[in-house]
C-alpha cells in the first residue's frame, strides 16, 4: 500500500504462504500479481523484500535463489540482523545483492487486515550492510526506504541487534512478564487494570511464535538487556528499603525527561 | 467536568494549592466556586473528594476537619490505600465519614488542561471501607462513582494495595526502568525506538514526585511485585540459555491470551 501511494507505476508482486492470504491480497487489490509460489513471484523482480519470521527466511531464500541474478537487490524486514545477514548473505553470495533492513514500524497486529499505507511514515529503518556490500546498492536501498517515508540509519548487524534488544525485544518481554507476574501472583488484580496497564502491555499482543523466534535468535543481546533491567529493578528495591524517596524521584524524573524527548514519532 | 455532565445541578467547588490553578478553573468555568482556601471550600459540602498526592492528604485533612460534621462523606482518589485510610481515618474519626476510593482512571498527564469529561467512563473504582465504616455511606459513595460512569469494586485497603502494586505501580516502574536501561547501556539506541517502545514506556511520563510517593507509600507490596517481575525475567533467561524456544513461545502465548481478554476497557 505504501509503495502504491508513494511510488505509483511500480509493479508489485506478492508472495504469501497460504492460499487464503493470496485471496485477500487479490480481493483488496493490493498487488499486480500474487501467488504462493515464491520462485514465480521473485522471477524478474528488481527488488525483493522478504517479510516473514526470521526463522522462515532461509527456506524461502533457497527457493528464490535459482531465479535471481547479481543485479537484483534483496532485503528483509526481520527484527534480528546478525543471523539473517549471515545465513542469507551466504545463500545469495555471488547470486544477488543481499542487504538487511529493519523498519522500526509495525504494531502488535498481524495479517494483511492490519496493513496501513502510512505505517512507515517517519519510522526509522536501519540498514545493516556488510563490509563487502556494494556501496551503490546500499545507497539505492536507502533511497527505497526514504521513498517509503522512512528515515534511514546504517549500522553493523551486531550494533543493530544490541540496540533493538534494549528498545524492542526487552520491552516486548517486559510487557509479557508484567502480564505473567500479575497472572501468577494475583490474577483477580487484572480485572482492575486501567489504561496504564493496557498501554504498557500492548506489545504483548504480538504473535508469540514470531517473538519467541526473535528473542531466541538475538539470545546474547537479549540476555544482556534483561540483565540491565534486573539491575535497575534491584536498584529501586534498594532505594525503597533505604526509604530514599528523593532518590526514587530523581530516578523517575530522569526517565521521564528522556522519555519526553522521544515523544514525537 | 464528569459531575457537570452526569449530575447536572450539583454545586461544584474546587480547591487547588496554587492561585494560577484556581484562575484556570475560573477561566474554563469548571466550578461554581474555586479557592486556595481548603476550609472555605469544604464548608457546607455534602461530599468531599481529596485529589492530591497521597503525602499531601493529611495536611489538607487537618485543615478541613474543623468545618465538617458527621454526615459529610469524605473520600480520596489516591493510588495507595492502607496509609491513606489509616491516617485520614484517624483524622476524621467521629468528625465525618471517611472511605477511601481509587478510580483506575487517568493518564500520564497532569493538570486541569488534561481534564476530560469521559475520563471515568467504564473505569473501575475500588472502594476500601473499614470494618467500622457505615454501610449506607459505602452504598452512597458507590452510587456516586457509578453515577460518574464507573464500575465499582470493594476491597480491603491491603488487598487493594497488593493488587495495584502489580497492575499499576510495577508497570510504572518497569516503564521507567526500560528507559533507564536503554539510557545507561546504549543511549544512541533510543533514537531508533518505534511505537512499541513509546507505548510500553508512556506511563513513565507521569509526574515523578507523585509516583515516587506512591511507590514509597506502598513499599512492601511494590517490593513483592518487583520480586515477581525479576523471577519472571530470570525464568526467561534460563529458557534462552536452554534454547527452549518452544517454552518461550508458550510463555508469550499465555501472556498474549490473558492480555487479549483485557483488551476492551
């Protein structure tokens, strides 16, 4: 939908795993062509964007590699980049130009019904080229995402994975852990939740299979982020024990100030 | 605003600490009378609702106790109930009918500018009477909150405080800790945050002084809730170490299911 709106005239072809998804794409008129046959859809494409759980990418890459050529640009939208770049880089090496992307856009919703043409507006998209990546291809891919309305950043896969562990993977886990903590300690309390609880735990509505894959693929960085979270919680516990209400206020006030600067998308 | 809309004809008097807040109330036409003199505002009232940080309540209670009488109903909207009920119950004992309330409504915003006439619509309000509380007064107070659009629940102050530690105080602290963890480990990562991070940390925009007071006043229950959160995070760390992706998926799926049932306000 964003390509249609922002890059009129582009030929759009969609692959999906299930026939019923293809049917929805057709009914909604979202593509010039749609099929469950990945190779048929990929054949002749100039840019291929892999949108699927990171664990499913290698299989699809193997299916399309016979129909691509070294001038084709291939990217993905996965939340973890080191394993994706490693695996897909190897599969497409010498066969196509693969460069990882991660648009920081989306919601807890899934499926074509949740599609929005303004989803990418002003979102940050992080590109994770390797040292061997062709510079012109990186520039062309950056131009594509900017054309979609994104602000583009470039980082190594490792720097990306460590950053998103803190700003995306840990928040997801914290949201799930807040629900689980209440469920286990005092399930009746959930009946009294206000909007604050609903906001804080909204991301926990995201697909569990996809998120379990993301957390597992980014294991080391996620563990480091969890450790930082626990350290923070222990610090506040100590302040509570010491009745240091002023220090707790400083802690909250600093978080408030930093969060306030991030207010606008 | 909610009283105006739902209980037309009610005489509304507003007290605020600062003269500039009183001026705003007057300009916005939100009250029949407004003043920084608590006793003058309280005198002759049938129902008094204390809306201020919990730590500031005893002082105001002392100021209004000379002008009330045993038929006056007094309540508050504080987030912690044991210390409030204890302190205010003692101050008003034999002088007025005090019963604690906690409407689970509000947002991260503060001040009269953030007022909304539909704030209480369908929110849960928890009443925390003591054993000695007059049953008819409890019923009358419940009727008031129902008239404001709330669903009313009744609990002991202790049960209330333990529940809100899990569904309100811990989520607030987790939101602040997520911001602090990123700030300390990798501040540049914050530039890349998407909407998920913004939602999960929105409550951290709440006033730091008020929240430091809430966490401190509810120290024991908050510490128990933090402990439950840490246990959950440690559990997931162990699953990551054991490469139990299926168990992580089950953990997230259960949280998702429970959160999904809470979707509607």
